[in-house]
C-alpha cells in the first residue's frame, strides 16, 4: 500500500507548483460559493434563495473547470477553451441578471437587496478573473475586465440606481475583477517561470555533460595522437629492419612496447582527470621523438619558474604541434623556441615540409586555443611561407609571476629532465622538467 502523500513527494517541483496553483483556482470557486451562494440560500425567500444559490453553484463549478482547462492551455496541453469561456461569460450574465431580478421583484427588505447585490458583484468579479485566464495578451485581459464592469453598469441601471451608484458598481466590479484577473494571470506566469527554470537547469546539466565529453575527447586526442604516430613510425621501422635481418628490430619493438605502456598510463590519468602536461618533459620528448623520426629538431629556452598552469597549457601546445609535424607534411627540420618577453612568455614551433592542407587547423588547434584561453593566452597557427608552418602561443604574465620567473632562472646545463623523453633520447640541454 502506498503511504499517504507518496504521490505528492514523487512529483517534481514544477509539478507541485502547478498542482498548488490548480487547486488554488478551485479554492477561489469554493470561496465564491461560500461568500454569496450559501448566504443567498439562507437570507432570501425559498424560491429566490434556492434559484440564486443554484445558479451561483453552477457558476462556481464552471469557473473551476474553465480555470483548470485554461491552465492546461497555457501549458500547451490543450487547445484554448473558447466554448467554456463564452459559457462562463453567459452564466455570469445570467446570475447577475437573476440577482437584479430578485432585487426588483423580491420582498422589499434591506437584507434581500444586500444579498442580491452581493451575488451581483461577486459573481461578475470572479467571472472576470476566471475568463481572464483564457486569454493571452494584457490588452485582452484588460478588455475582459472592462467588459464585465461595463456589463455590471448596464445590468444595474434598470434597478433605478443613481448615476453615482451605477459608476460605483462598475468601479467595484472593475477593481475586484481586475485584482482577481491579475492574481490569476500572475499565478499562471509563475507556473510557467518555474517550468522554464526547470528546463533551463536540465539544459545546463546536459551542456555540462557535453562539455565534459568534449574535454575528455580533446584530452584523449592530445594524449594518443603523438604516441600512436610514434608507434606507427617505429613499427614500420622495425618491419624494415626485420626484413633485412638486422637485430635492431628487436630494440625498436621494445621501444614500441614502452610507448604503448606509457600511453596506457596517460589514458588512465585522463580518465581520472588528474593529468597535466609538463612543459620541460614535453620539450625534451618532442626533440627525442622528432629526432627518432629523422627530423632535425632544435629546442631552445627553459620553462623554469613559469606557473604550473602556464607550463601545462604550453606543454599541450608542444605535444599537439609535435603530433602535427609527425602526421602532416614531410618535415625535415623543426624548431621549438621558448622565450620571455616584457609582457609574458612566447612559444614558437616552426617546421618545413608543410602542405596547403596543414594551414586549416583542426580539432587539435581548437582544443589548444581553449586551453590557452584558460590562462588568458592566444594561439596563432598557419603557413608563413611556402612549405613553412608556424605555431605561436603567447601567454601574458603579471608582475609577480615575472619576478618569480627571473628569480628561478638558472644557467643552461645545470638541470636536466628527470624523466626519459618519449622518443627514448636523452634530455635536451637547457630544458628542465
């Protein structure tokens, strides 16, 4: 058996707000009947009282149904309840005219006039509030309320009231109907706003998931791109050496095995989300890999003293640029230069043997721009002359970072990378890890 209130707890927050609003409209209808329907049955002669009470009950019931259907229409679940709106307007006019008839033909007593007048004003005010739910624009809502007020004046005029009393009746219906119409429209707007906020939250969650997928794909591309290119290159070299019967093929395959294990470890780090590129290791690894591929590589500059986030971003630039040199074109020379400027640090990677297709960039360069954007850096890449492709990454440094960088600088050759480069070559002199 379901526990009491279980269905309410299972509802989402927007559904709870909608349910609360819907039952608020039903409460308005019940309040209308309690305010004038029951007093009319007890305060008027039997025939008149039962007639006004029955018509008021019909008006309240029709108003609750109309409000519920109008709310569904505002939420896009039903068509506009046009027939119900006209029916509610007709019933409102009928009850108002009945109240006028009771005031004219009923017993000449002050309590009878007061009861009939109460039914007259309350029914028209609530009718305007319910009908306003079924229209969309503010002008139409204002027109509905003004129409009910004008109808009140037309219906009250035959009673013999003075002009001031008629205007007072119209003003009362206009103000009461306007307040109820404003409350109803505001309640529906609030429900719609809650649903839109909930949809926005779901959209934000989906965008966060999509962004994380893009980040993971970018990291995986950066990690595996160069490593797979080196594996393919060394495997091809091992095949050629094996065909010639040279024992060096075994050494090449051992190196392939090492790189594969290193790639497996890096993929695990990407999955865990803890991986950061080390600029010193990437500079040394770039020279080792490119030299192993038969490309003359020159590396200059040292990353000592640079902030960790700057080193990570520039390390990814070195990795992606090395991957592009191996994958695209037929490079014979490549230079990687890291230099300090008055405003920050500039990394330049330049190679020859590039074709026109290499100037278009790709997902790798787009990922690098996103990484550099995180440290307020910029990236420029493209052909600078026939067959020469250049990548320039620039990251600004504030005064404190520049001061820390100058204090940490050491002469070339005093430090070397503590990790072996990816290509199996010794670390480059002047490049620290």
